[in-house]
C-alpha cells in the first residue's frame, strides 16, 4: 500500500489511538482511529516477561488497569487477565464506561492484524536489547516494514534497529535531536547524505528551547528532513503549526486535526 512510511506524507498521527474516546493503547482505541482514517497511529511497546511485544505506555500497570507492578515482570497470560479499561473516564471520574467490558492489553502483532492497512509509529520502551529483535520479527511476520516506524528514547535501541534492519524507518531520539537543533540555531549544520529522511518527532518547546520555528522548518526541509510535532490538541495550535509548515501533528484529538487539515487543503476528506 505504501512506497514507504512517508509516501504519502502522513498529516494526522493519533496519539495512542483514539485516546479521547477509548482506553489508550487498546484495540478499541486503535480500531476507532482506523475507522476515522487517521494517517498514523502512535503507540508504545514493552517486552513482557515471556518475550512478547505488548502495547502499553507506562512501565507499570497501575495507572490504567486493575493490576499493579512492572509490565515486564508479567507474562502475556497474566497481562491478558487485567482490565485495560478499568480507569478510563471521559467525565472526570463520574463514570467508567469500559470497566468490566473485556478490554485487554494487546500485543503489537494483534494491533497490526486488527488494522491491516494502517501505519503505526511504535516507541520501543524497554531497555532490554531483545525488544529490537522481537520488533523486527513481528514486522517480518506481518510484512509490515513499510507501514511501521520505529522510535525510542533509548538511543541504543535505535542504533541496534538501524544496524540490523535498515529498511525500517526510524525517527531521531532526544540525544540526536539536541545537537542538530543547536547547530541549526548556530548555523553550523554539517552537510550529510542520508539514505532515509531524518525524522524529527519533537514538541514545540522543551527545556526552555523553542524547537519549532519557521527557520528550523525551512532549514531542515531543505535537507530533506520530516518534522512531526507532539502532542497538539488545540485547534488554533494545530492550524498554526500546519501553516508554519510542519509535516505531521500528533494529537489526542484526531477528529479535530483531520477537520483542520481538510479545511486547509493539506488532506483530502
């Protein structure tokens, strides 16, 4: 379906699926985002105790389930017994509509199968080096290399992924972004030839540094880079960033972002 992860260019990235209406990082959230035709679903994976890539953001289970403890200390069978919709509320805790309805933690493989024509942005959360090998294995089994991007805050994961499977697109991690950002501001960027486009996934501002500026976008686009910004939920800010020239917006409100992108003519209905 895709020539590469960025062809056609994704505009709307649903943060943890349709997390405004369904428990984040679960199949119902992914399936809802898939039905509304988002360009990319952003998600996170940990390695379970028995070596399975399980979709979840936090290192622990306490925030969003009726369980507790580290996700990596549980087998997949143990994780599947938990209620992944236990704490979801859209009204400040007055109701918990998904509690006891059978929402489970899912595996990355289950997510890829449930949304067969969907691009995914997958953050490799575990420091365990086995996570990279299992990630590659899952994409091989599902023939999903062209529709999945690998991300991680652990540079070691990305280096290992790039070395073992260069055909999987990756984004830059923080330790790679900061030197480029500072070099851009000082106008001393080195000339570099890239087989794949450099992918920035950054907030508008962090650590007191204004990352997203017209000059940054212009300079990095001239070098063939792709700029994705997270996590943007206000309509005016989504519009402002698209007008400035960012390529993609990651959001908890994909319906809103789709509406804005269609109105601006950068995405078809």
